């Protein structure tokens, strides 16, 4: 019995320990980017490399793989047709990679066709591809990320096989469920609580703001008053000129032929000047009153301004009703 146990322990100690799978080495080849700007190509290449690293791949950039080659060899690899198996085998051998990824950034009228293709570096055969047509430039990186979400699991399955499925324990190893018995509930005496009546809240009505319905029309009589003041000034100057004519006539100035007519014109101009000044002052006062006069906020005043010119002057008025 002890010998058998010793043999079993020895065999268990010599059994190899399962090692995790090595990461897949991928060479990021130059993309197929017909018509795409250079800055878009650089951003896309860097984005694809970082996304592959975050998914557990060992990334080899093509510029690192061909750095030690001769210039003619570098030009040949960079310009070869990346859909031919010979070109893909050469790229994979240069980067010592298991697979070669070729991103596509073709620009068309409807937008970019973005995607990714995975090839085996041993024979250049296509493993999987995923292309998204009609992509705008601001959604280009998102489309490449979605393409990698599709091709990366397929590539890992093709090279490393399907991931192991965790074995379910047999029903014999599962212990039967234990049923817990609930203790009997004890009723606690409850006391009725009288409902509390919420305090009454009385809403205070705020007074309505004072309205000034006539304020928007106050400029009309004020403007009319200013105009009448200007007319009065003109007549006042004319009356002054007539007075100077009569006062200086026959002494320092020319002789006045019709002094009575000049005196009559002067009196008429003086009268019109006073009338114009009076009406202008009244109109300006009416404008001030209309600007300062409040109205009933709940009632709307319907006011219609009016202005008219008559021989020898003019008038400005307001007509309306208050409801």
C-alpha cells in the first residue's frame, strides 16, 4: 500500500505543468489606402497597433521589421501587392510573425471603406476579413475598432483553437440543498396612530405689477411739441426782423415804404409764435403725463394716436377707450 502511494506521488510530481498559450505575433503591414490622406493613414496605423496590443497580440510594425534591410529590399516589400501570397509570406518572414494584418482605408464617393484582413504568414492564405463601407472620416477609428472586434477572435480560434470550456461538476458532487425552516412570526401589538392633518397653507396673491399702457405712445405728443416749438421759433425770428425793420427804417436803414403792412406782418408772426410755443408746451406736457400715467394692469387701454396739419399750424391728439 505504501509503495503504491509513493509511485502515485512520484508520477504526479513529474507531470508537466500546463503553460499558458503564447501570444500571437502579428505584423501590421502598410494599409490599402487608395486616395486617403497621409495623416489619416498614420492615425489609423497607430490605432490598429494599439488595439491589437490591448487584445493580447504581440505587434510588430513594418518599419521596425525592414529597418535592417537594404533600400532596394525595403522598397520592394513596401510596394508589393498585399493580396498576393508571395508578398504576404515575405512580410511575415521579415517580421517573424505568425499572421499579417492589412488594414483597408479605401476612399470612395460615399465615404471610406474601412476594415481589416488577417493572413497566415506561412502560405499567405486569408484567415478572415471584415469591411465596413460608407464610413465618414470622423468615424474611421470606430469602424476599425469594430472590424478588429470581429477578426481578432476568428484569428485566435484559427491559430490556437477554441478556448477551453470549464467543466461542470457532476450532479453526484453537488450536495443536496438544505431547506431552512423559518421561525414562526410573532405578532406584535400595533397601536393606531391618528393621522396628522397637514397645516393649511394659504397662498398670498402678489399684487400685479403696475402697467403703463400709454407710455409707448408718449413720444408722439412730445415729438409734435418739439416741432411746434421749432415753428414758434421761426415766427419769433420773423417778428423780430419786422420790428428791426420798423425801428431802423428812415434812420440807419433804408426807408420803409409800407410801415403799416410791416407792422401787421410783425404782429401776425408774433401771434403765431406765441400760439406755436403754447401748443408745443402743451404737447410736451401731454407726452410727459402719458409717460408717467399708470393704468389698470388687468384692463387693456386701446389708444389710437392722431396728427393733423391745418393752415397756420397743426395738432396732435389721442383717442381711445379703456375697458
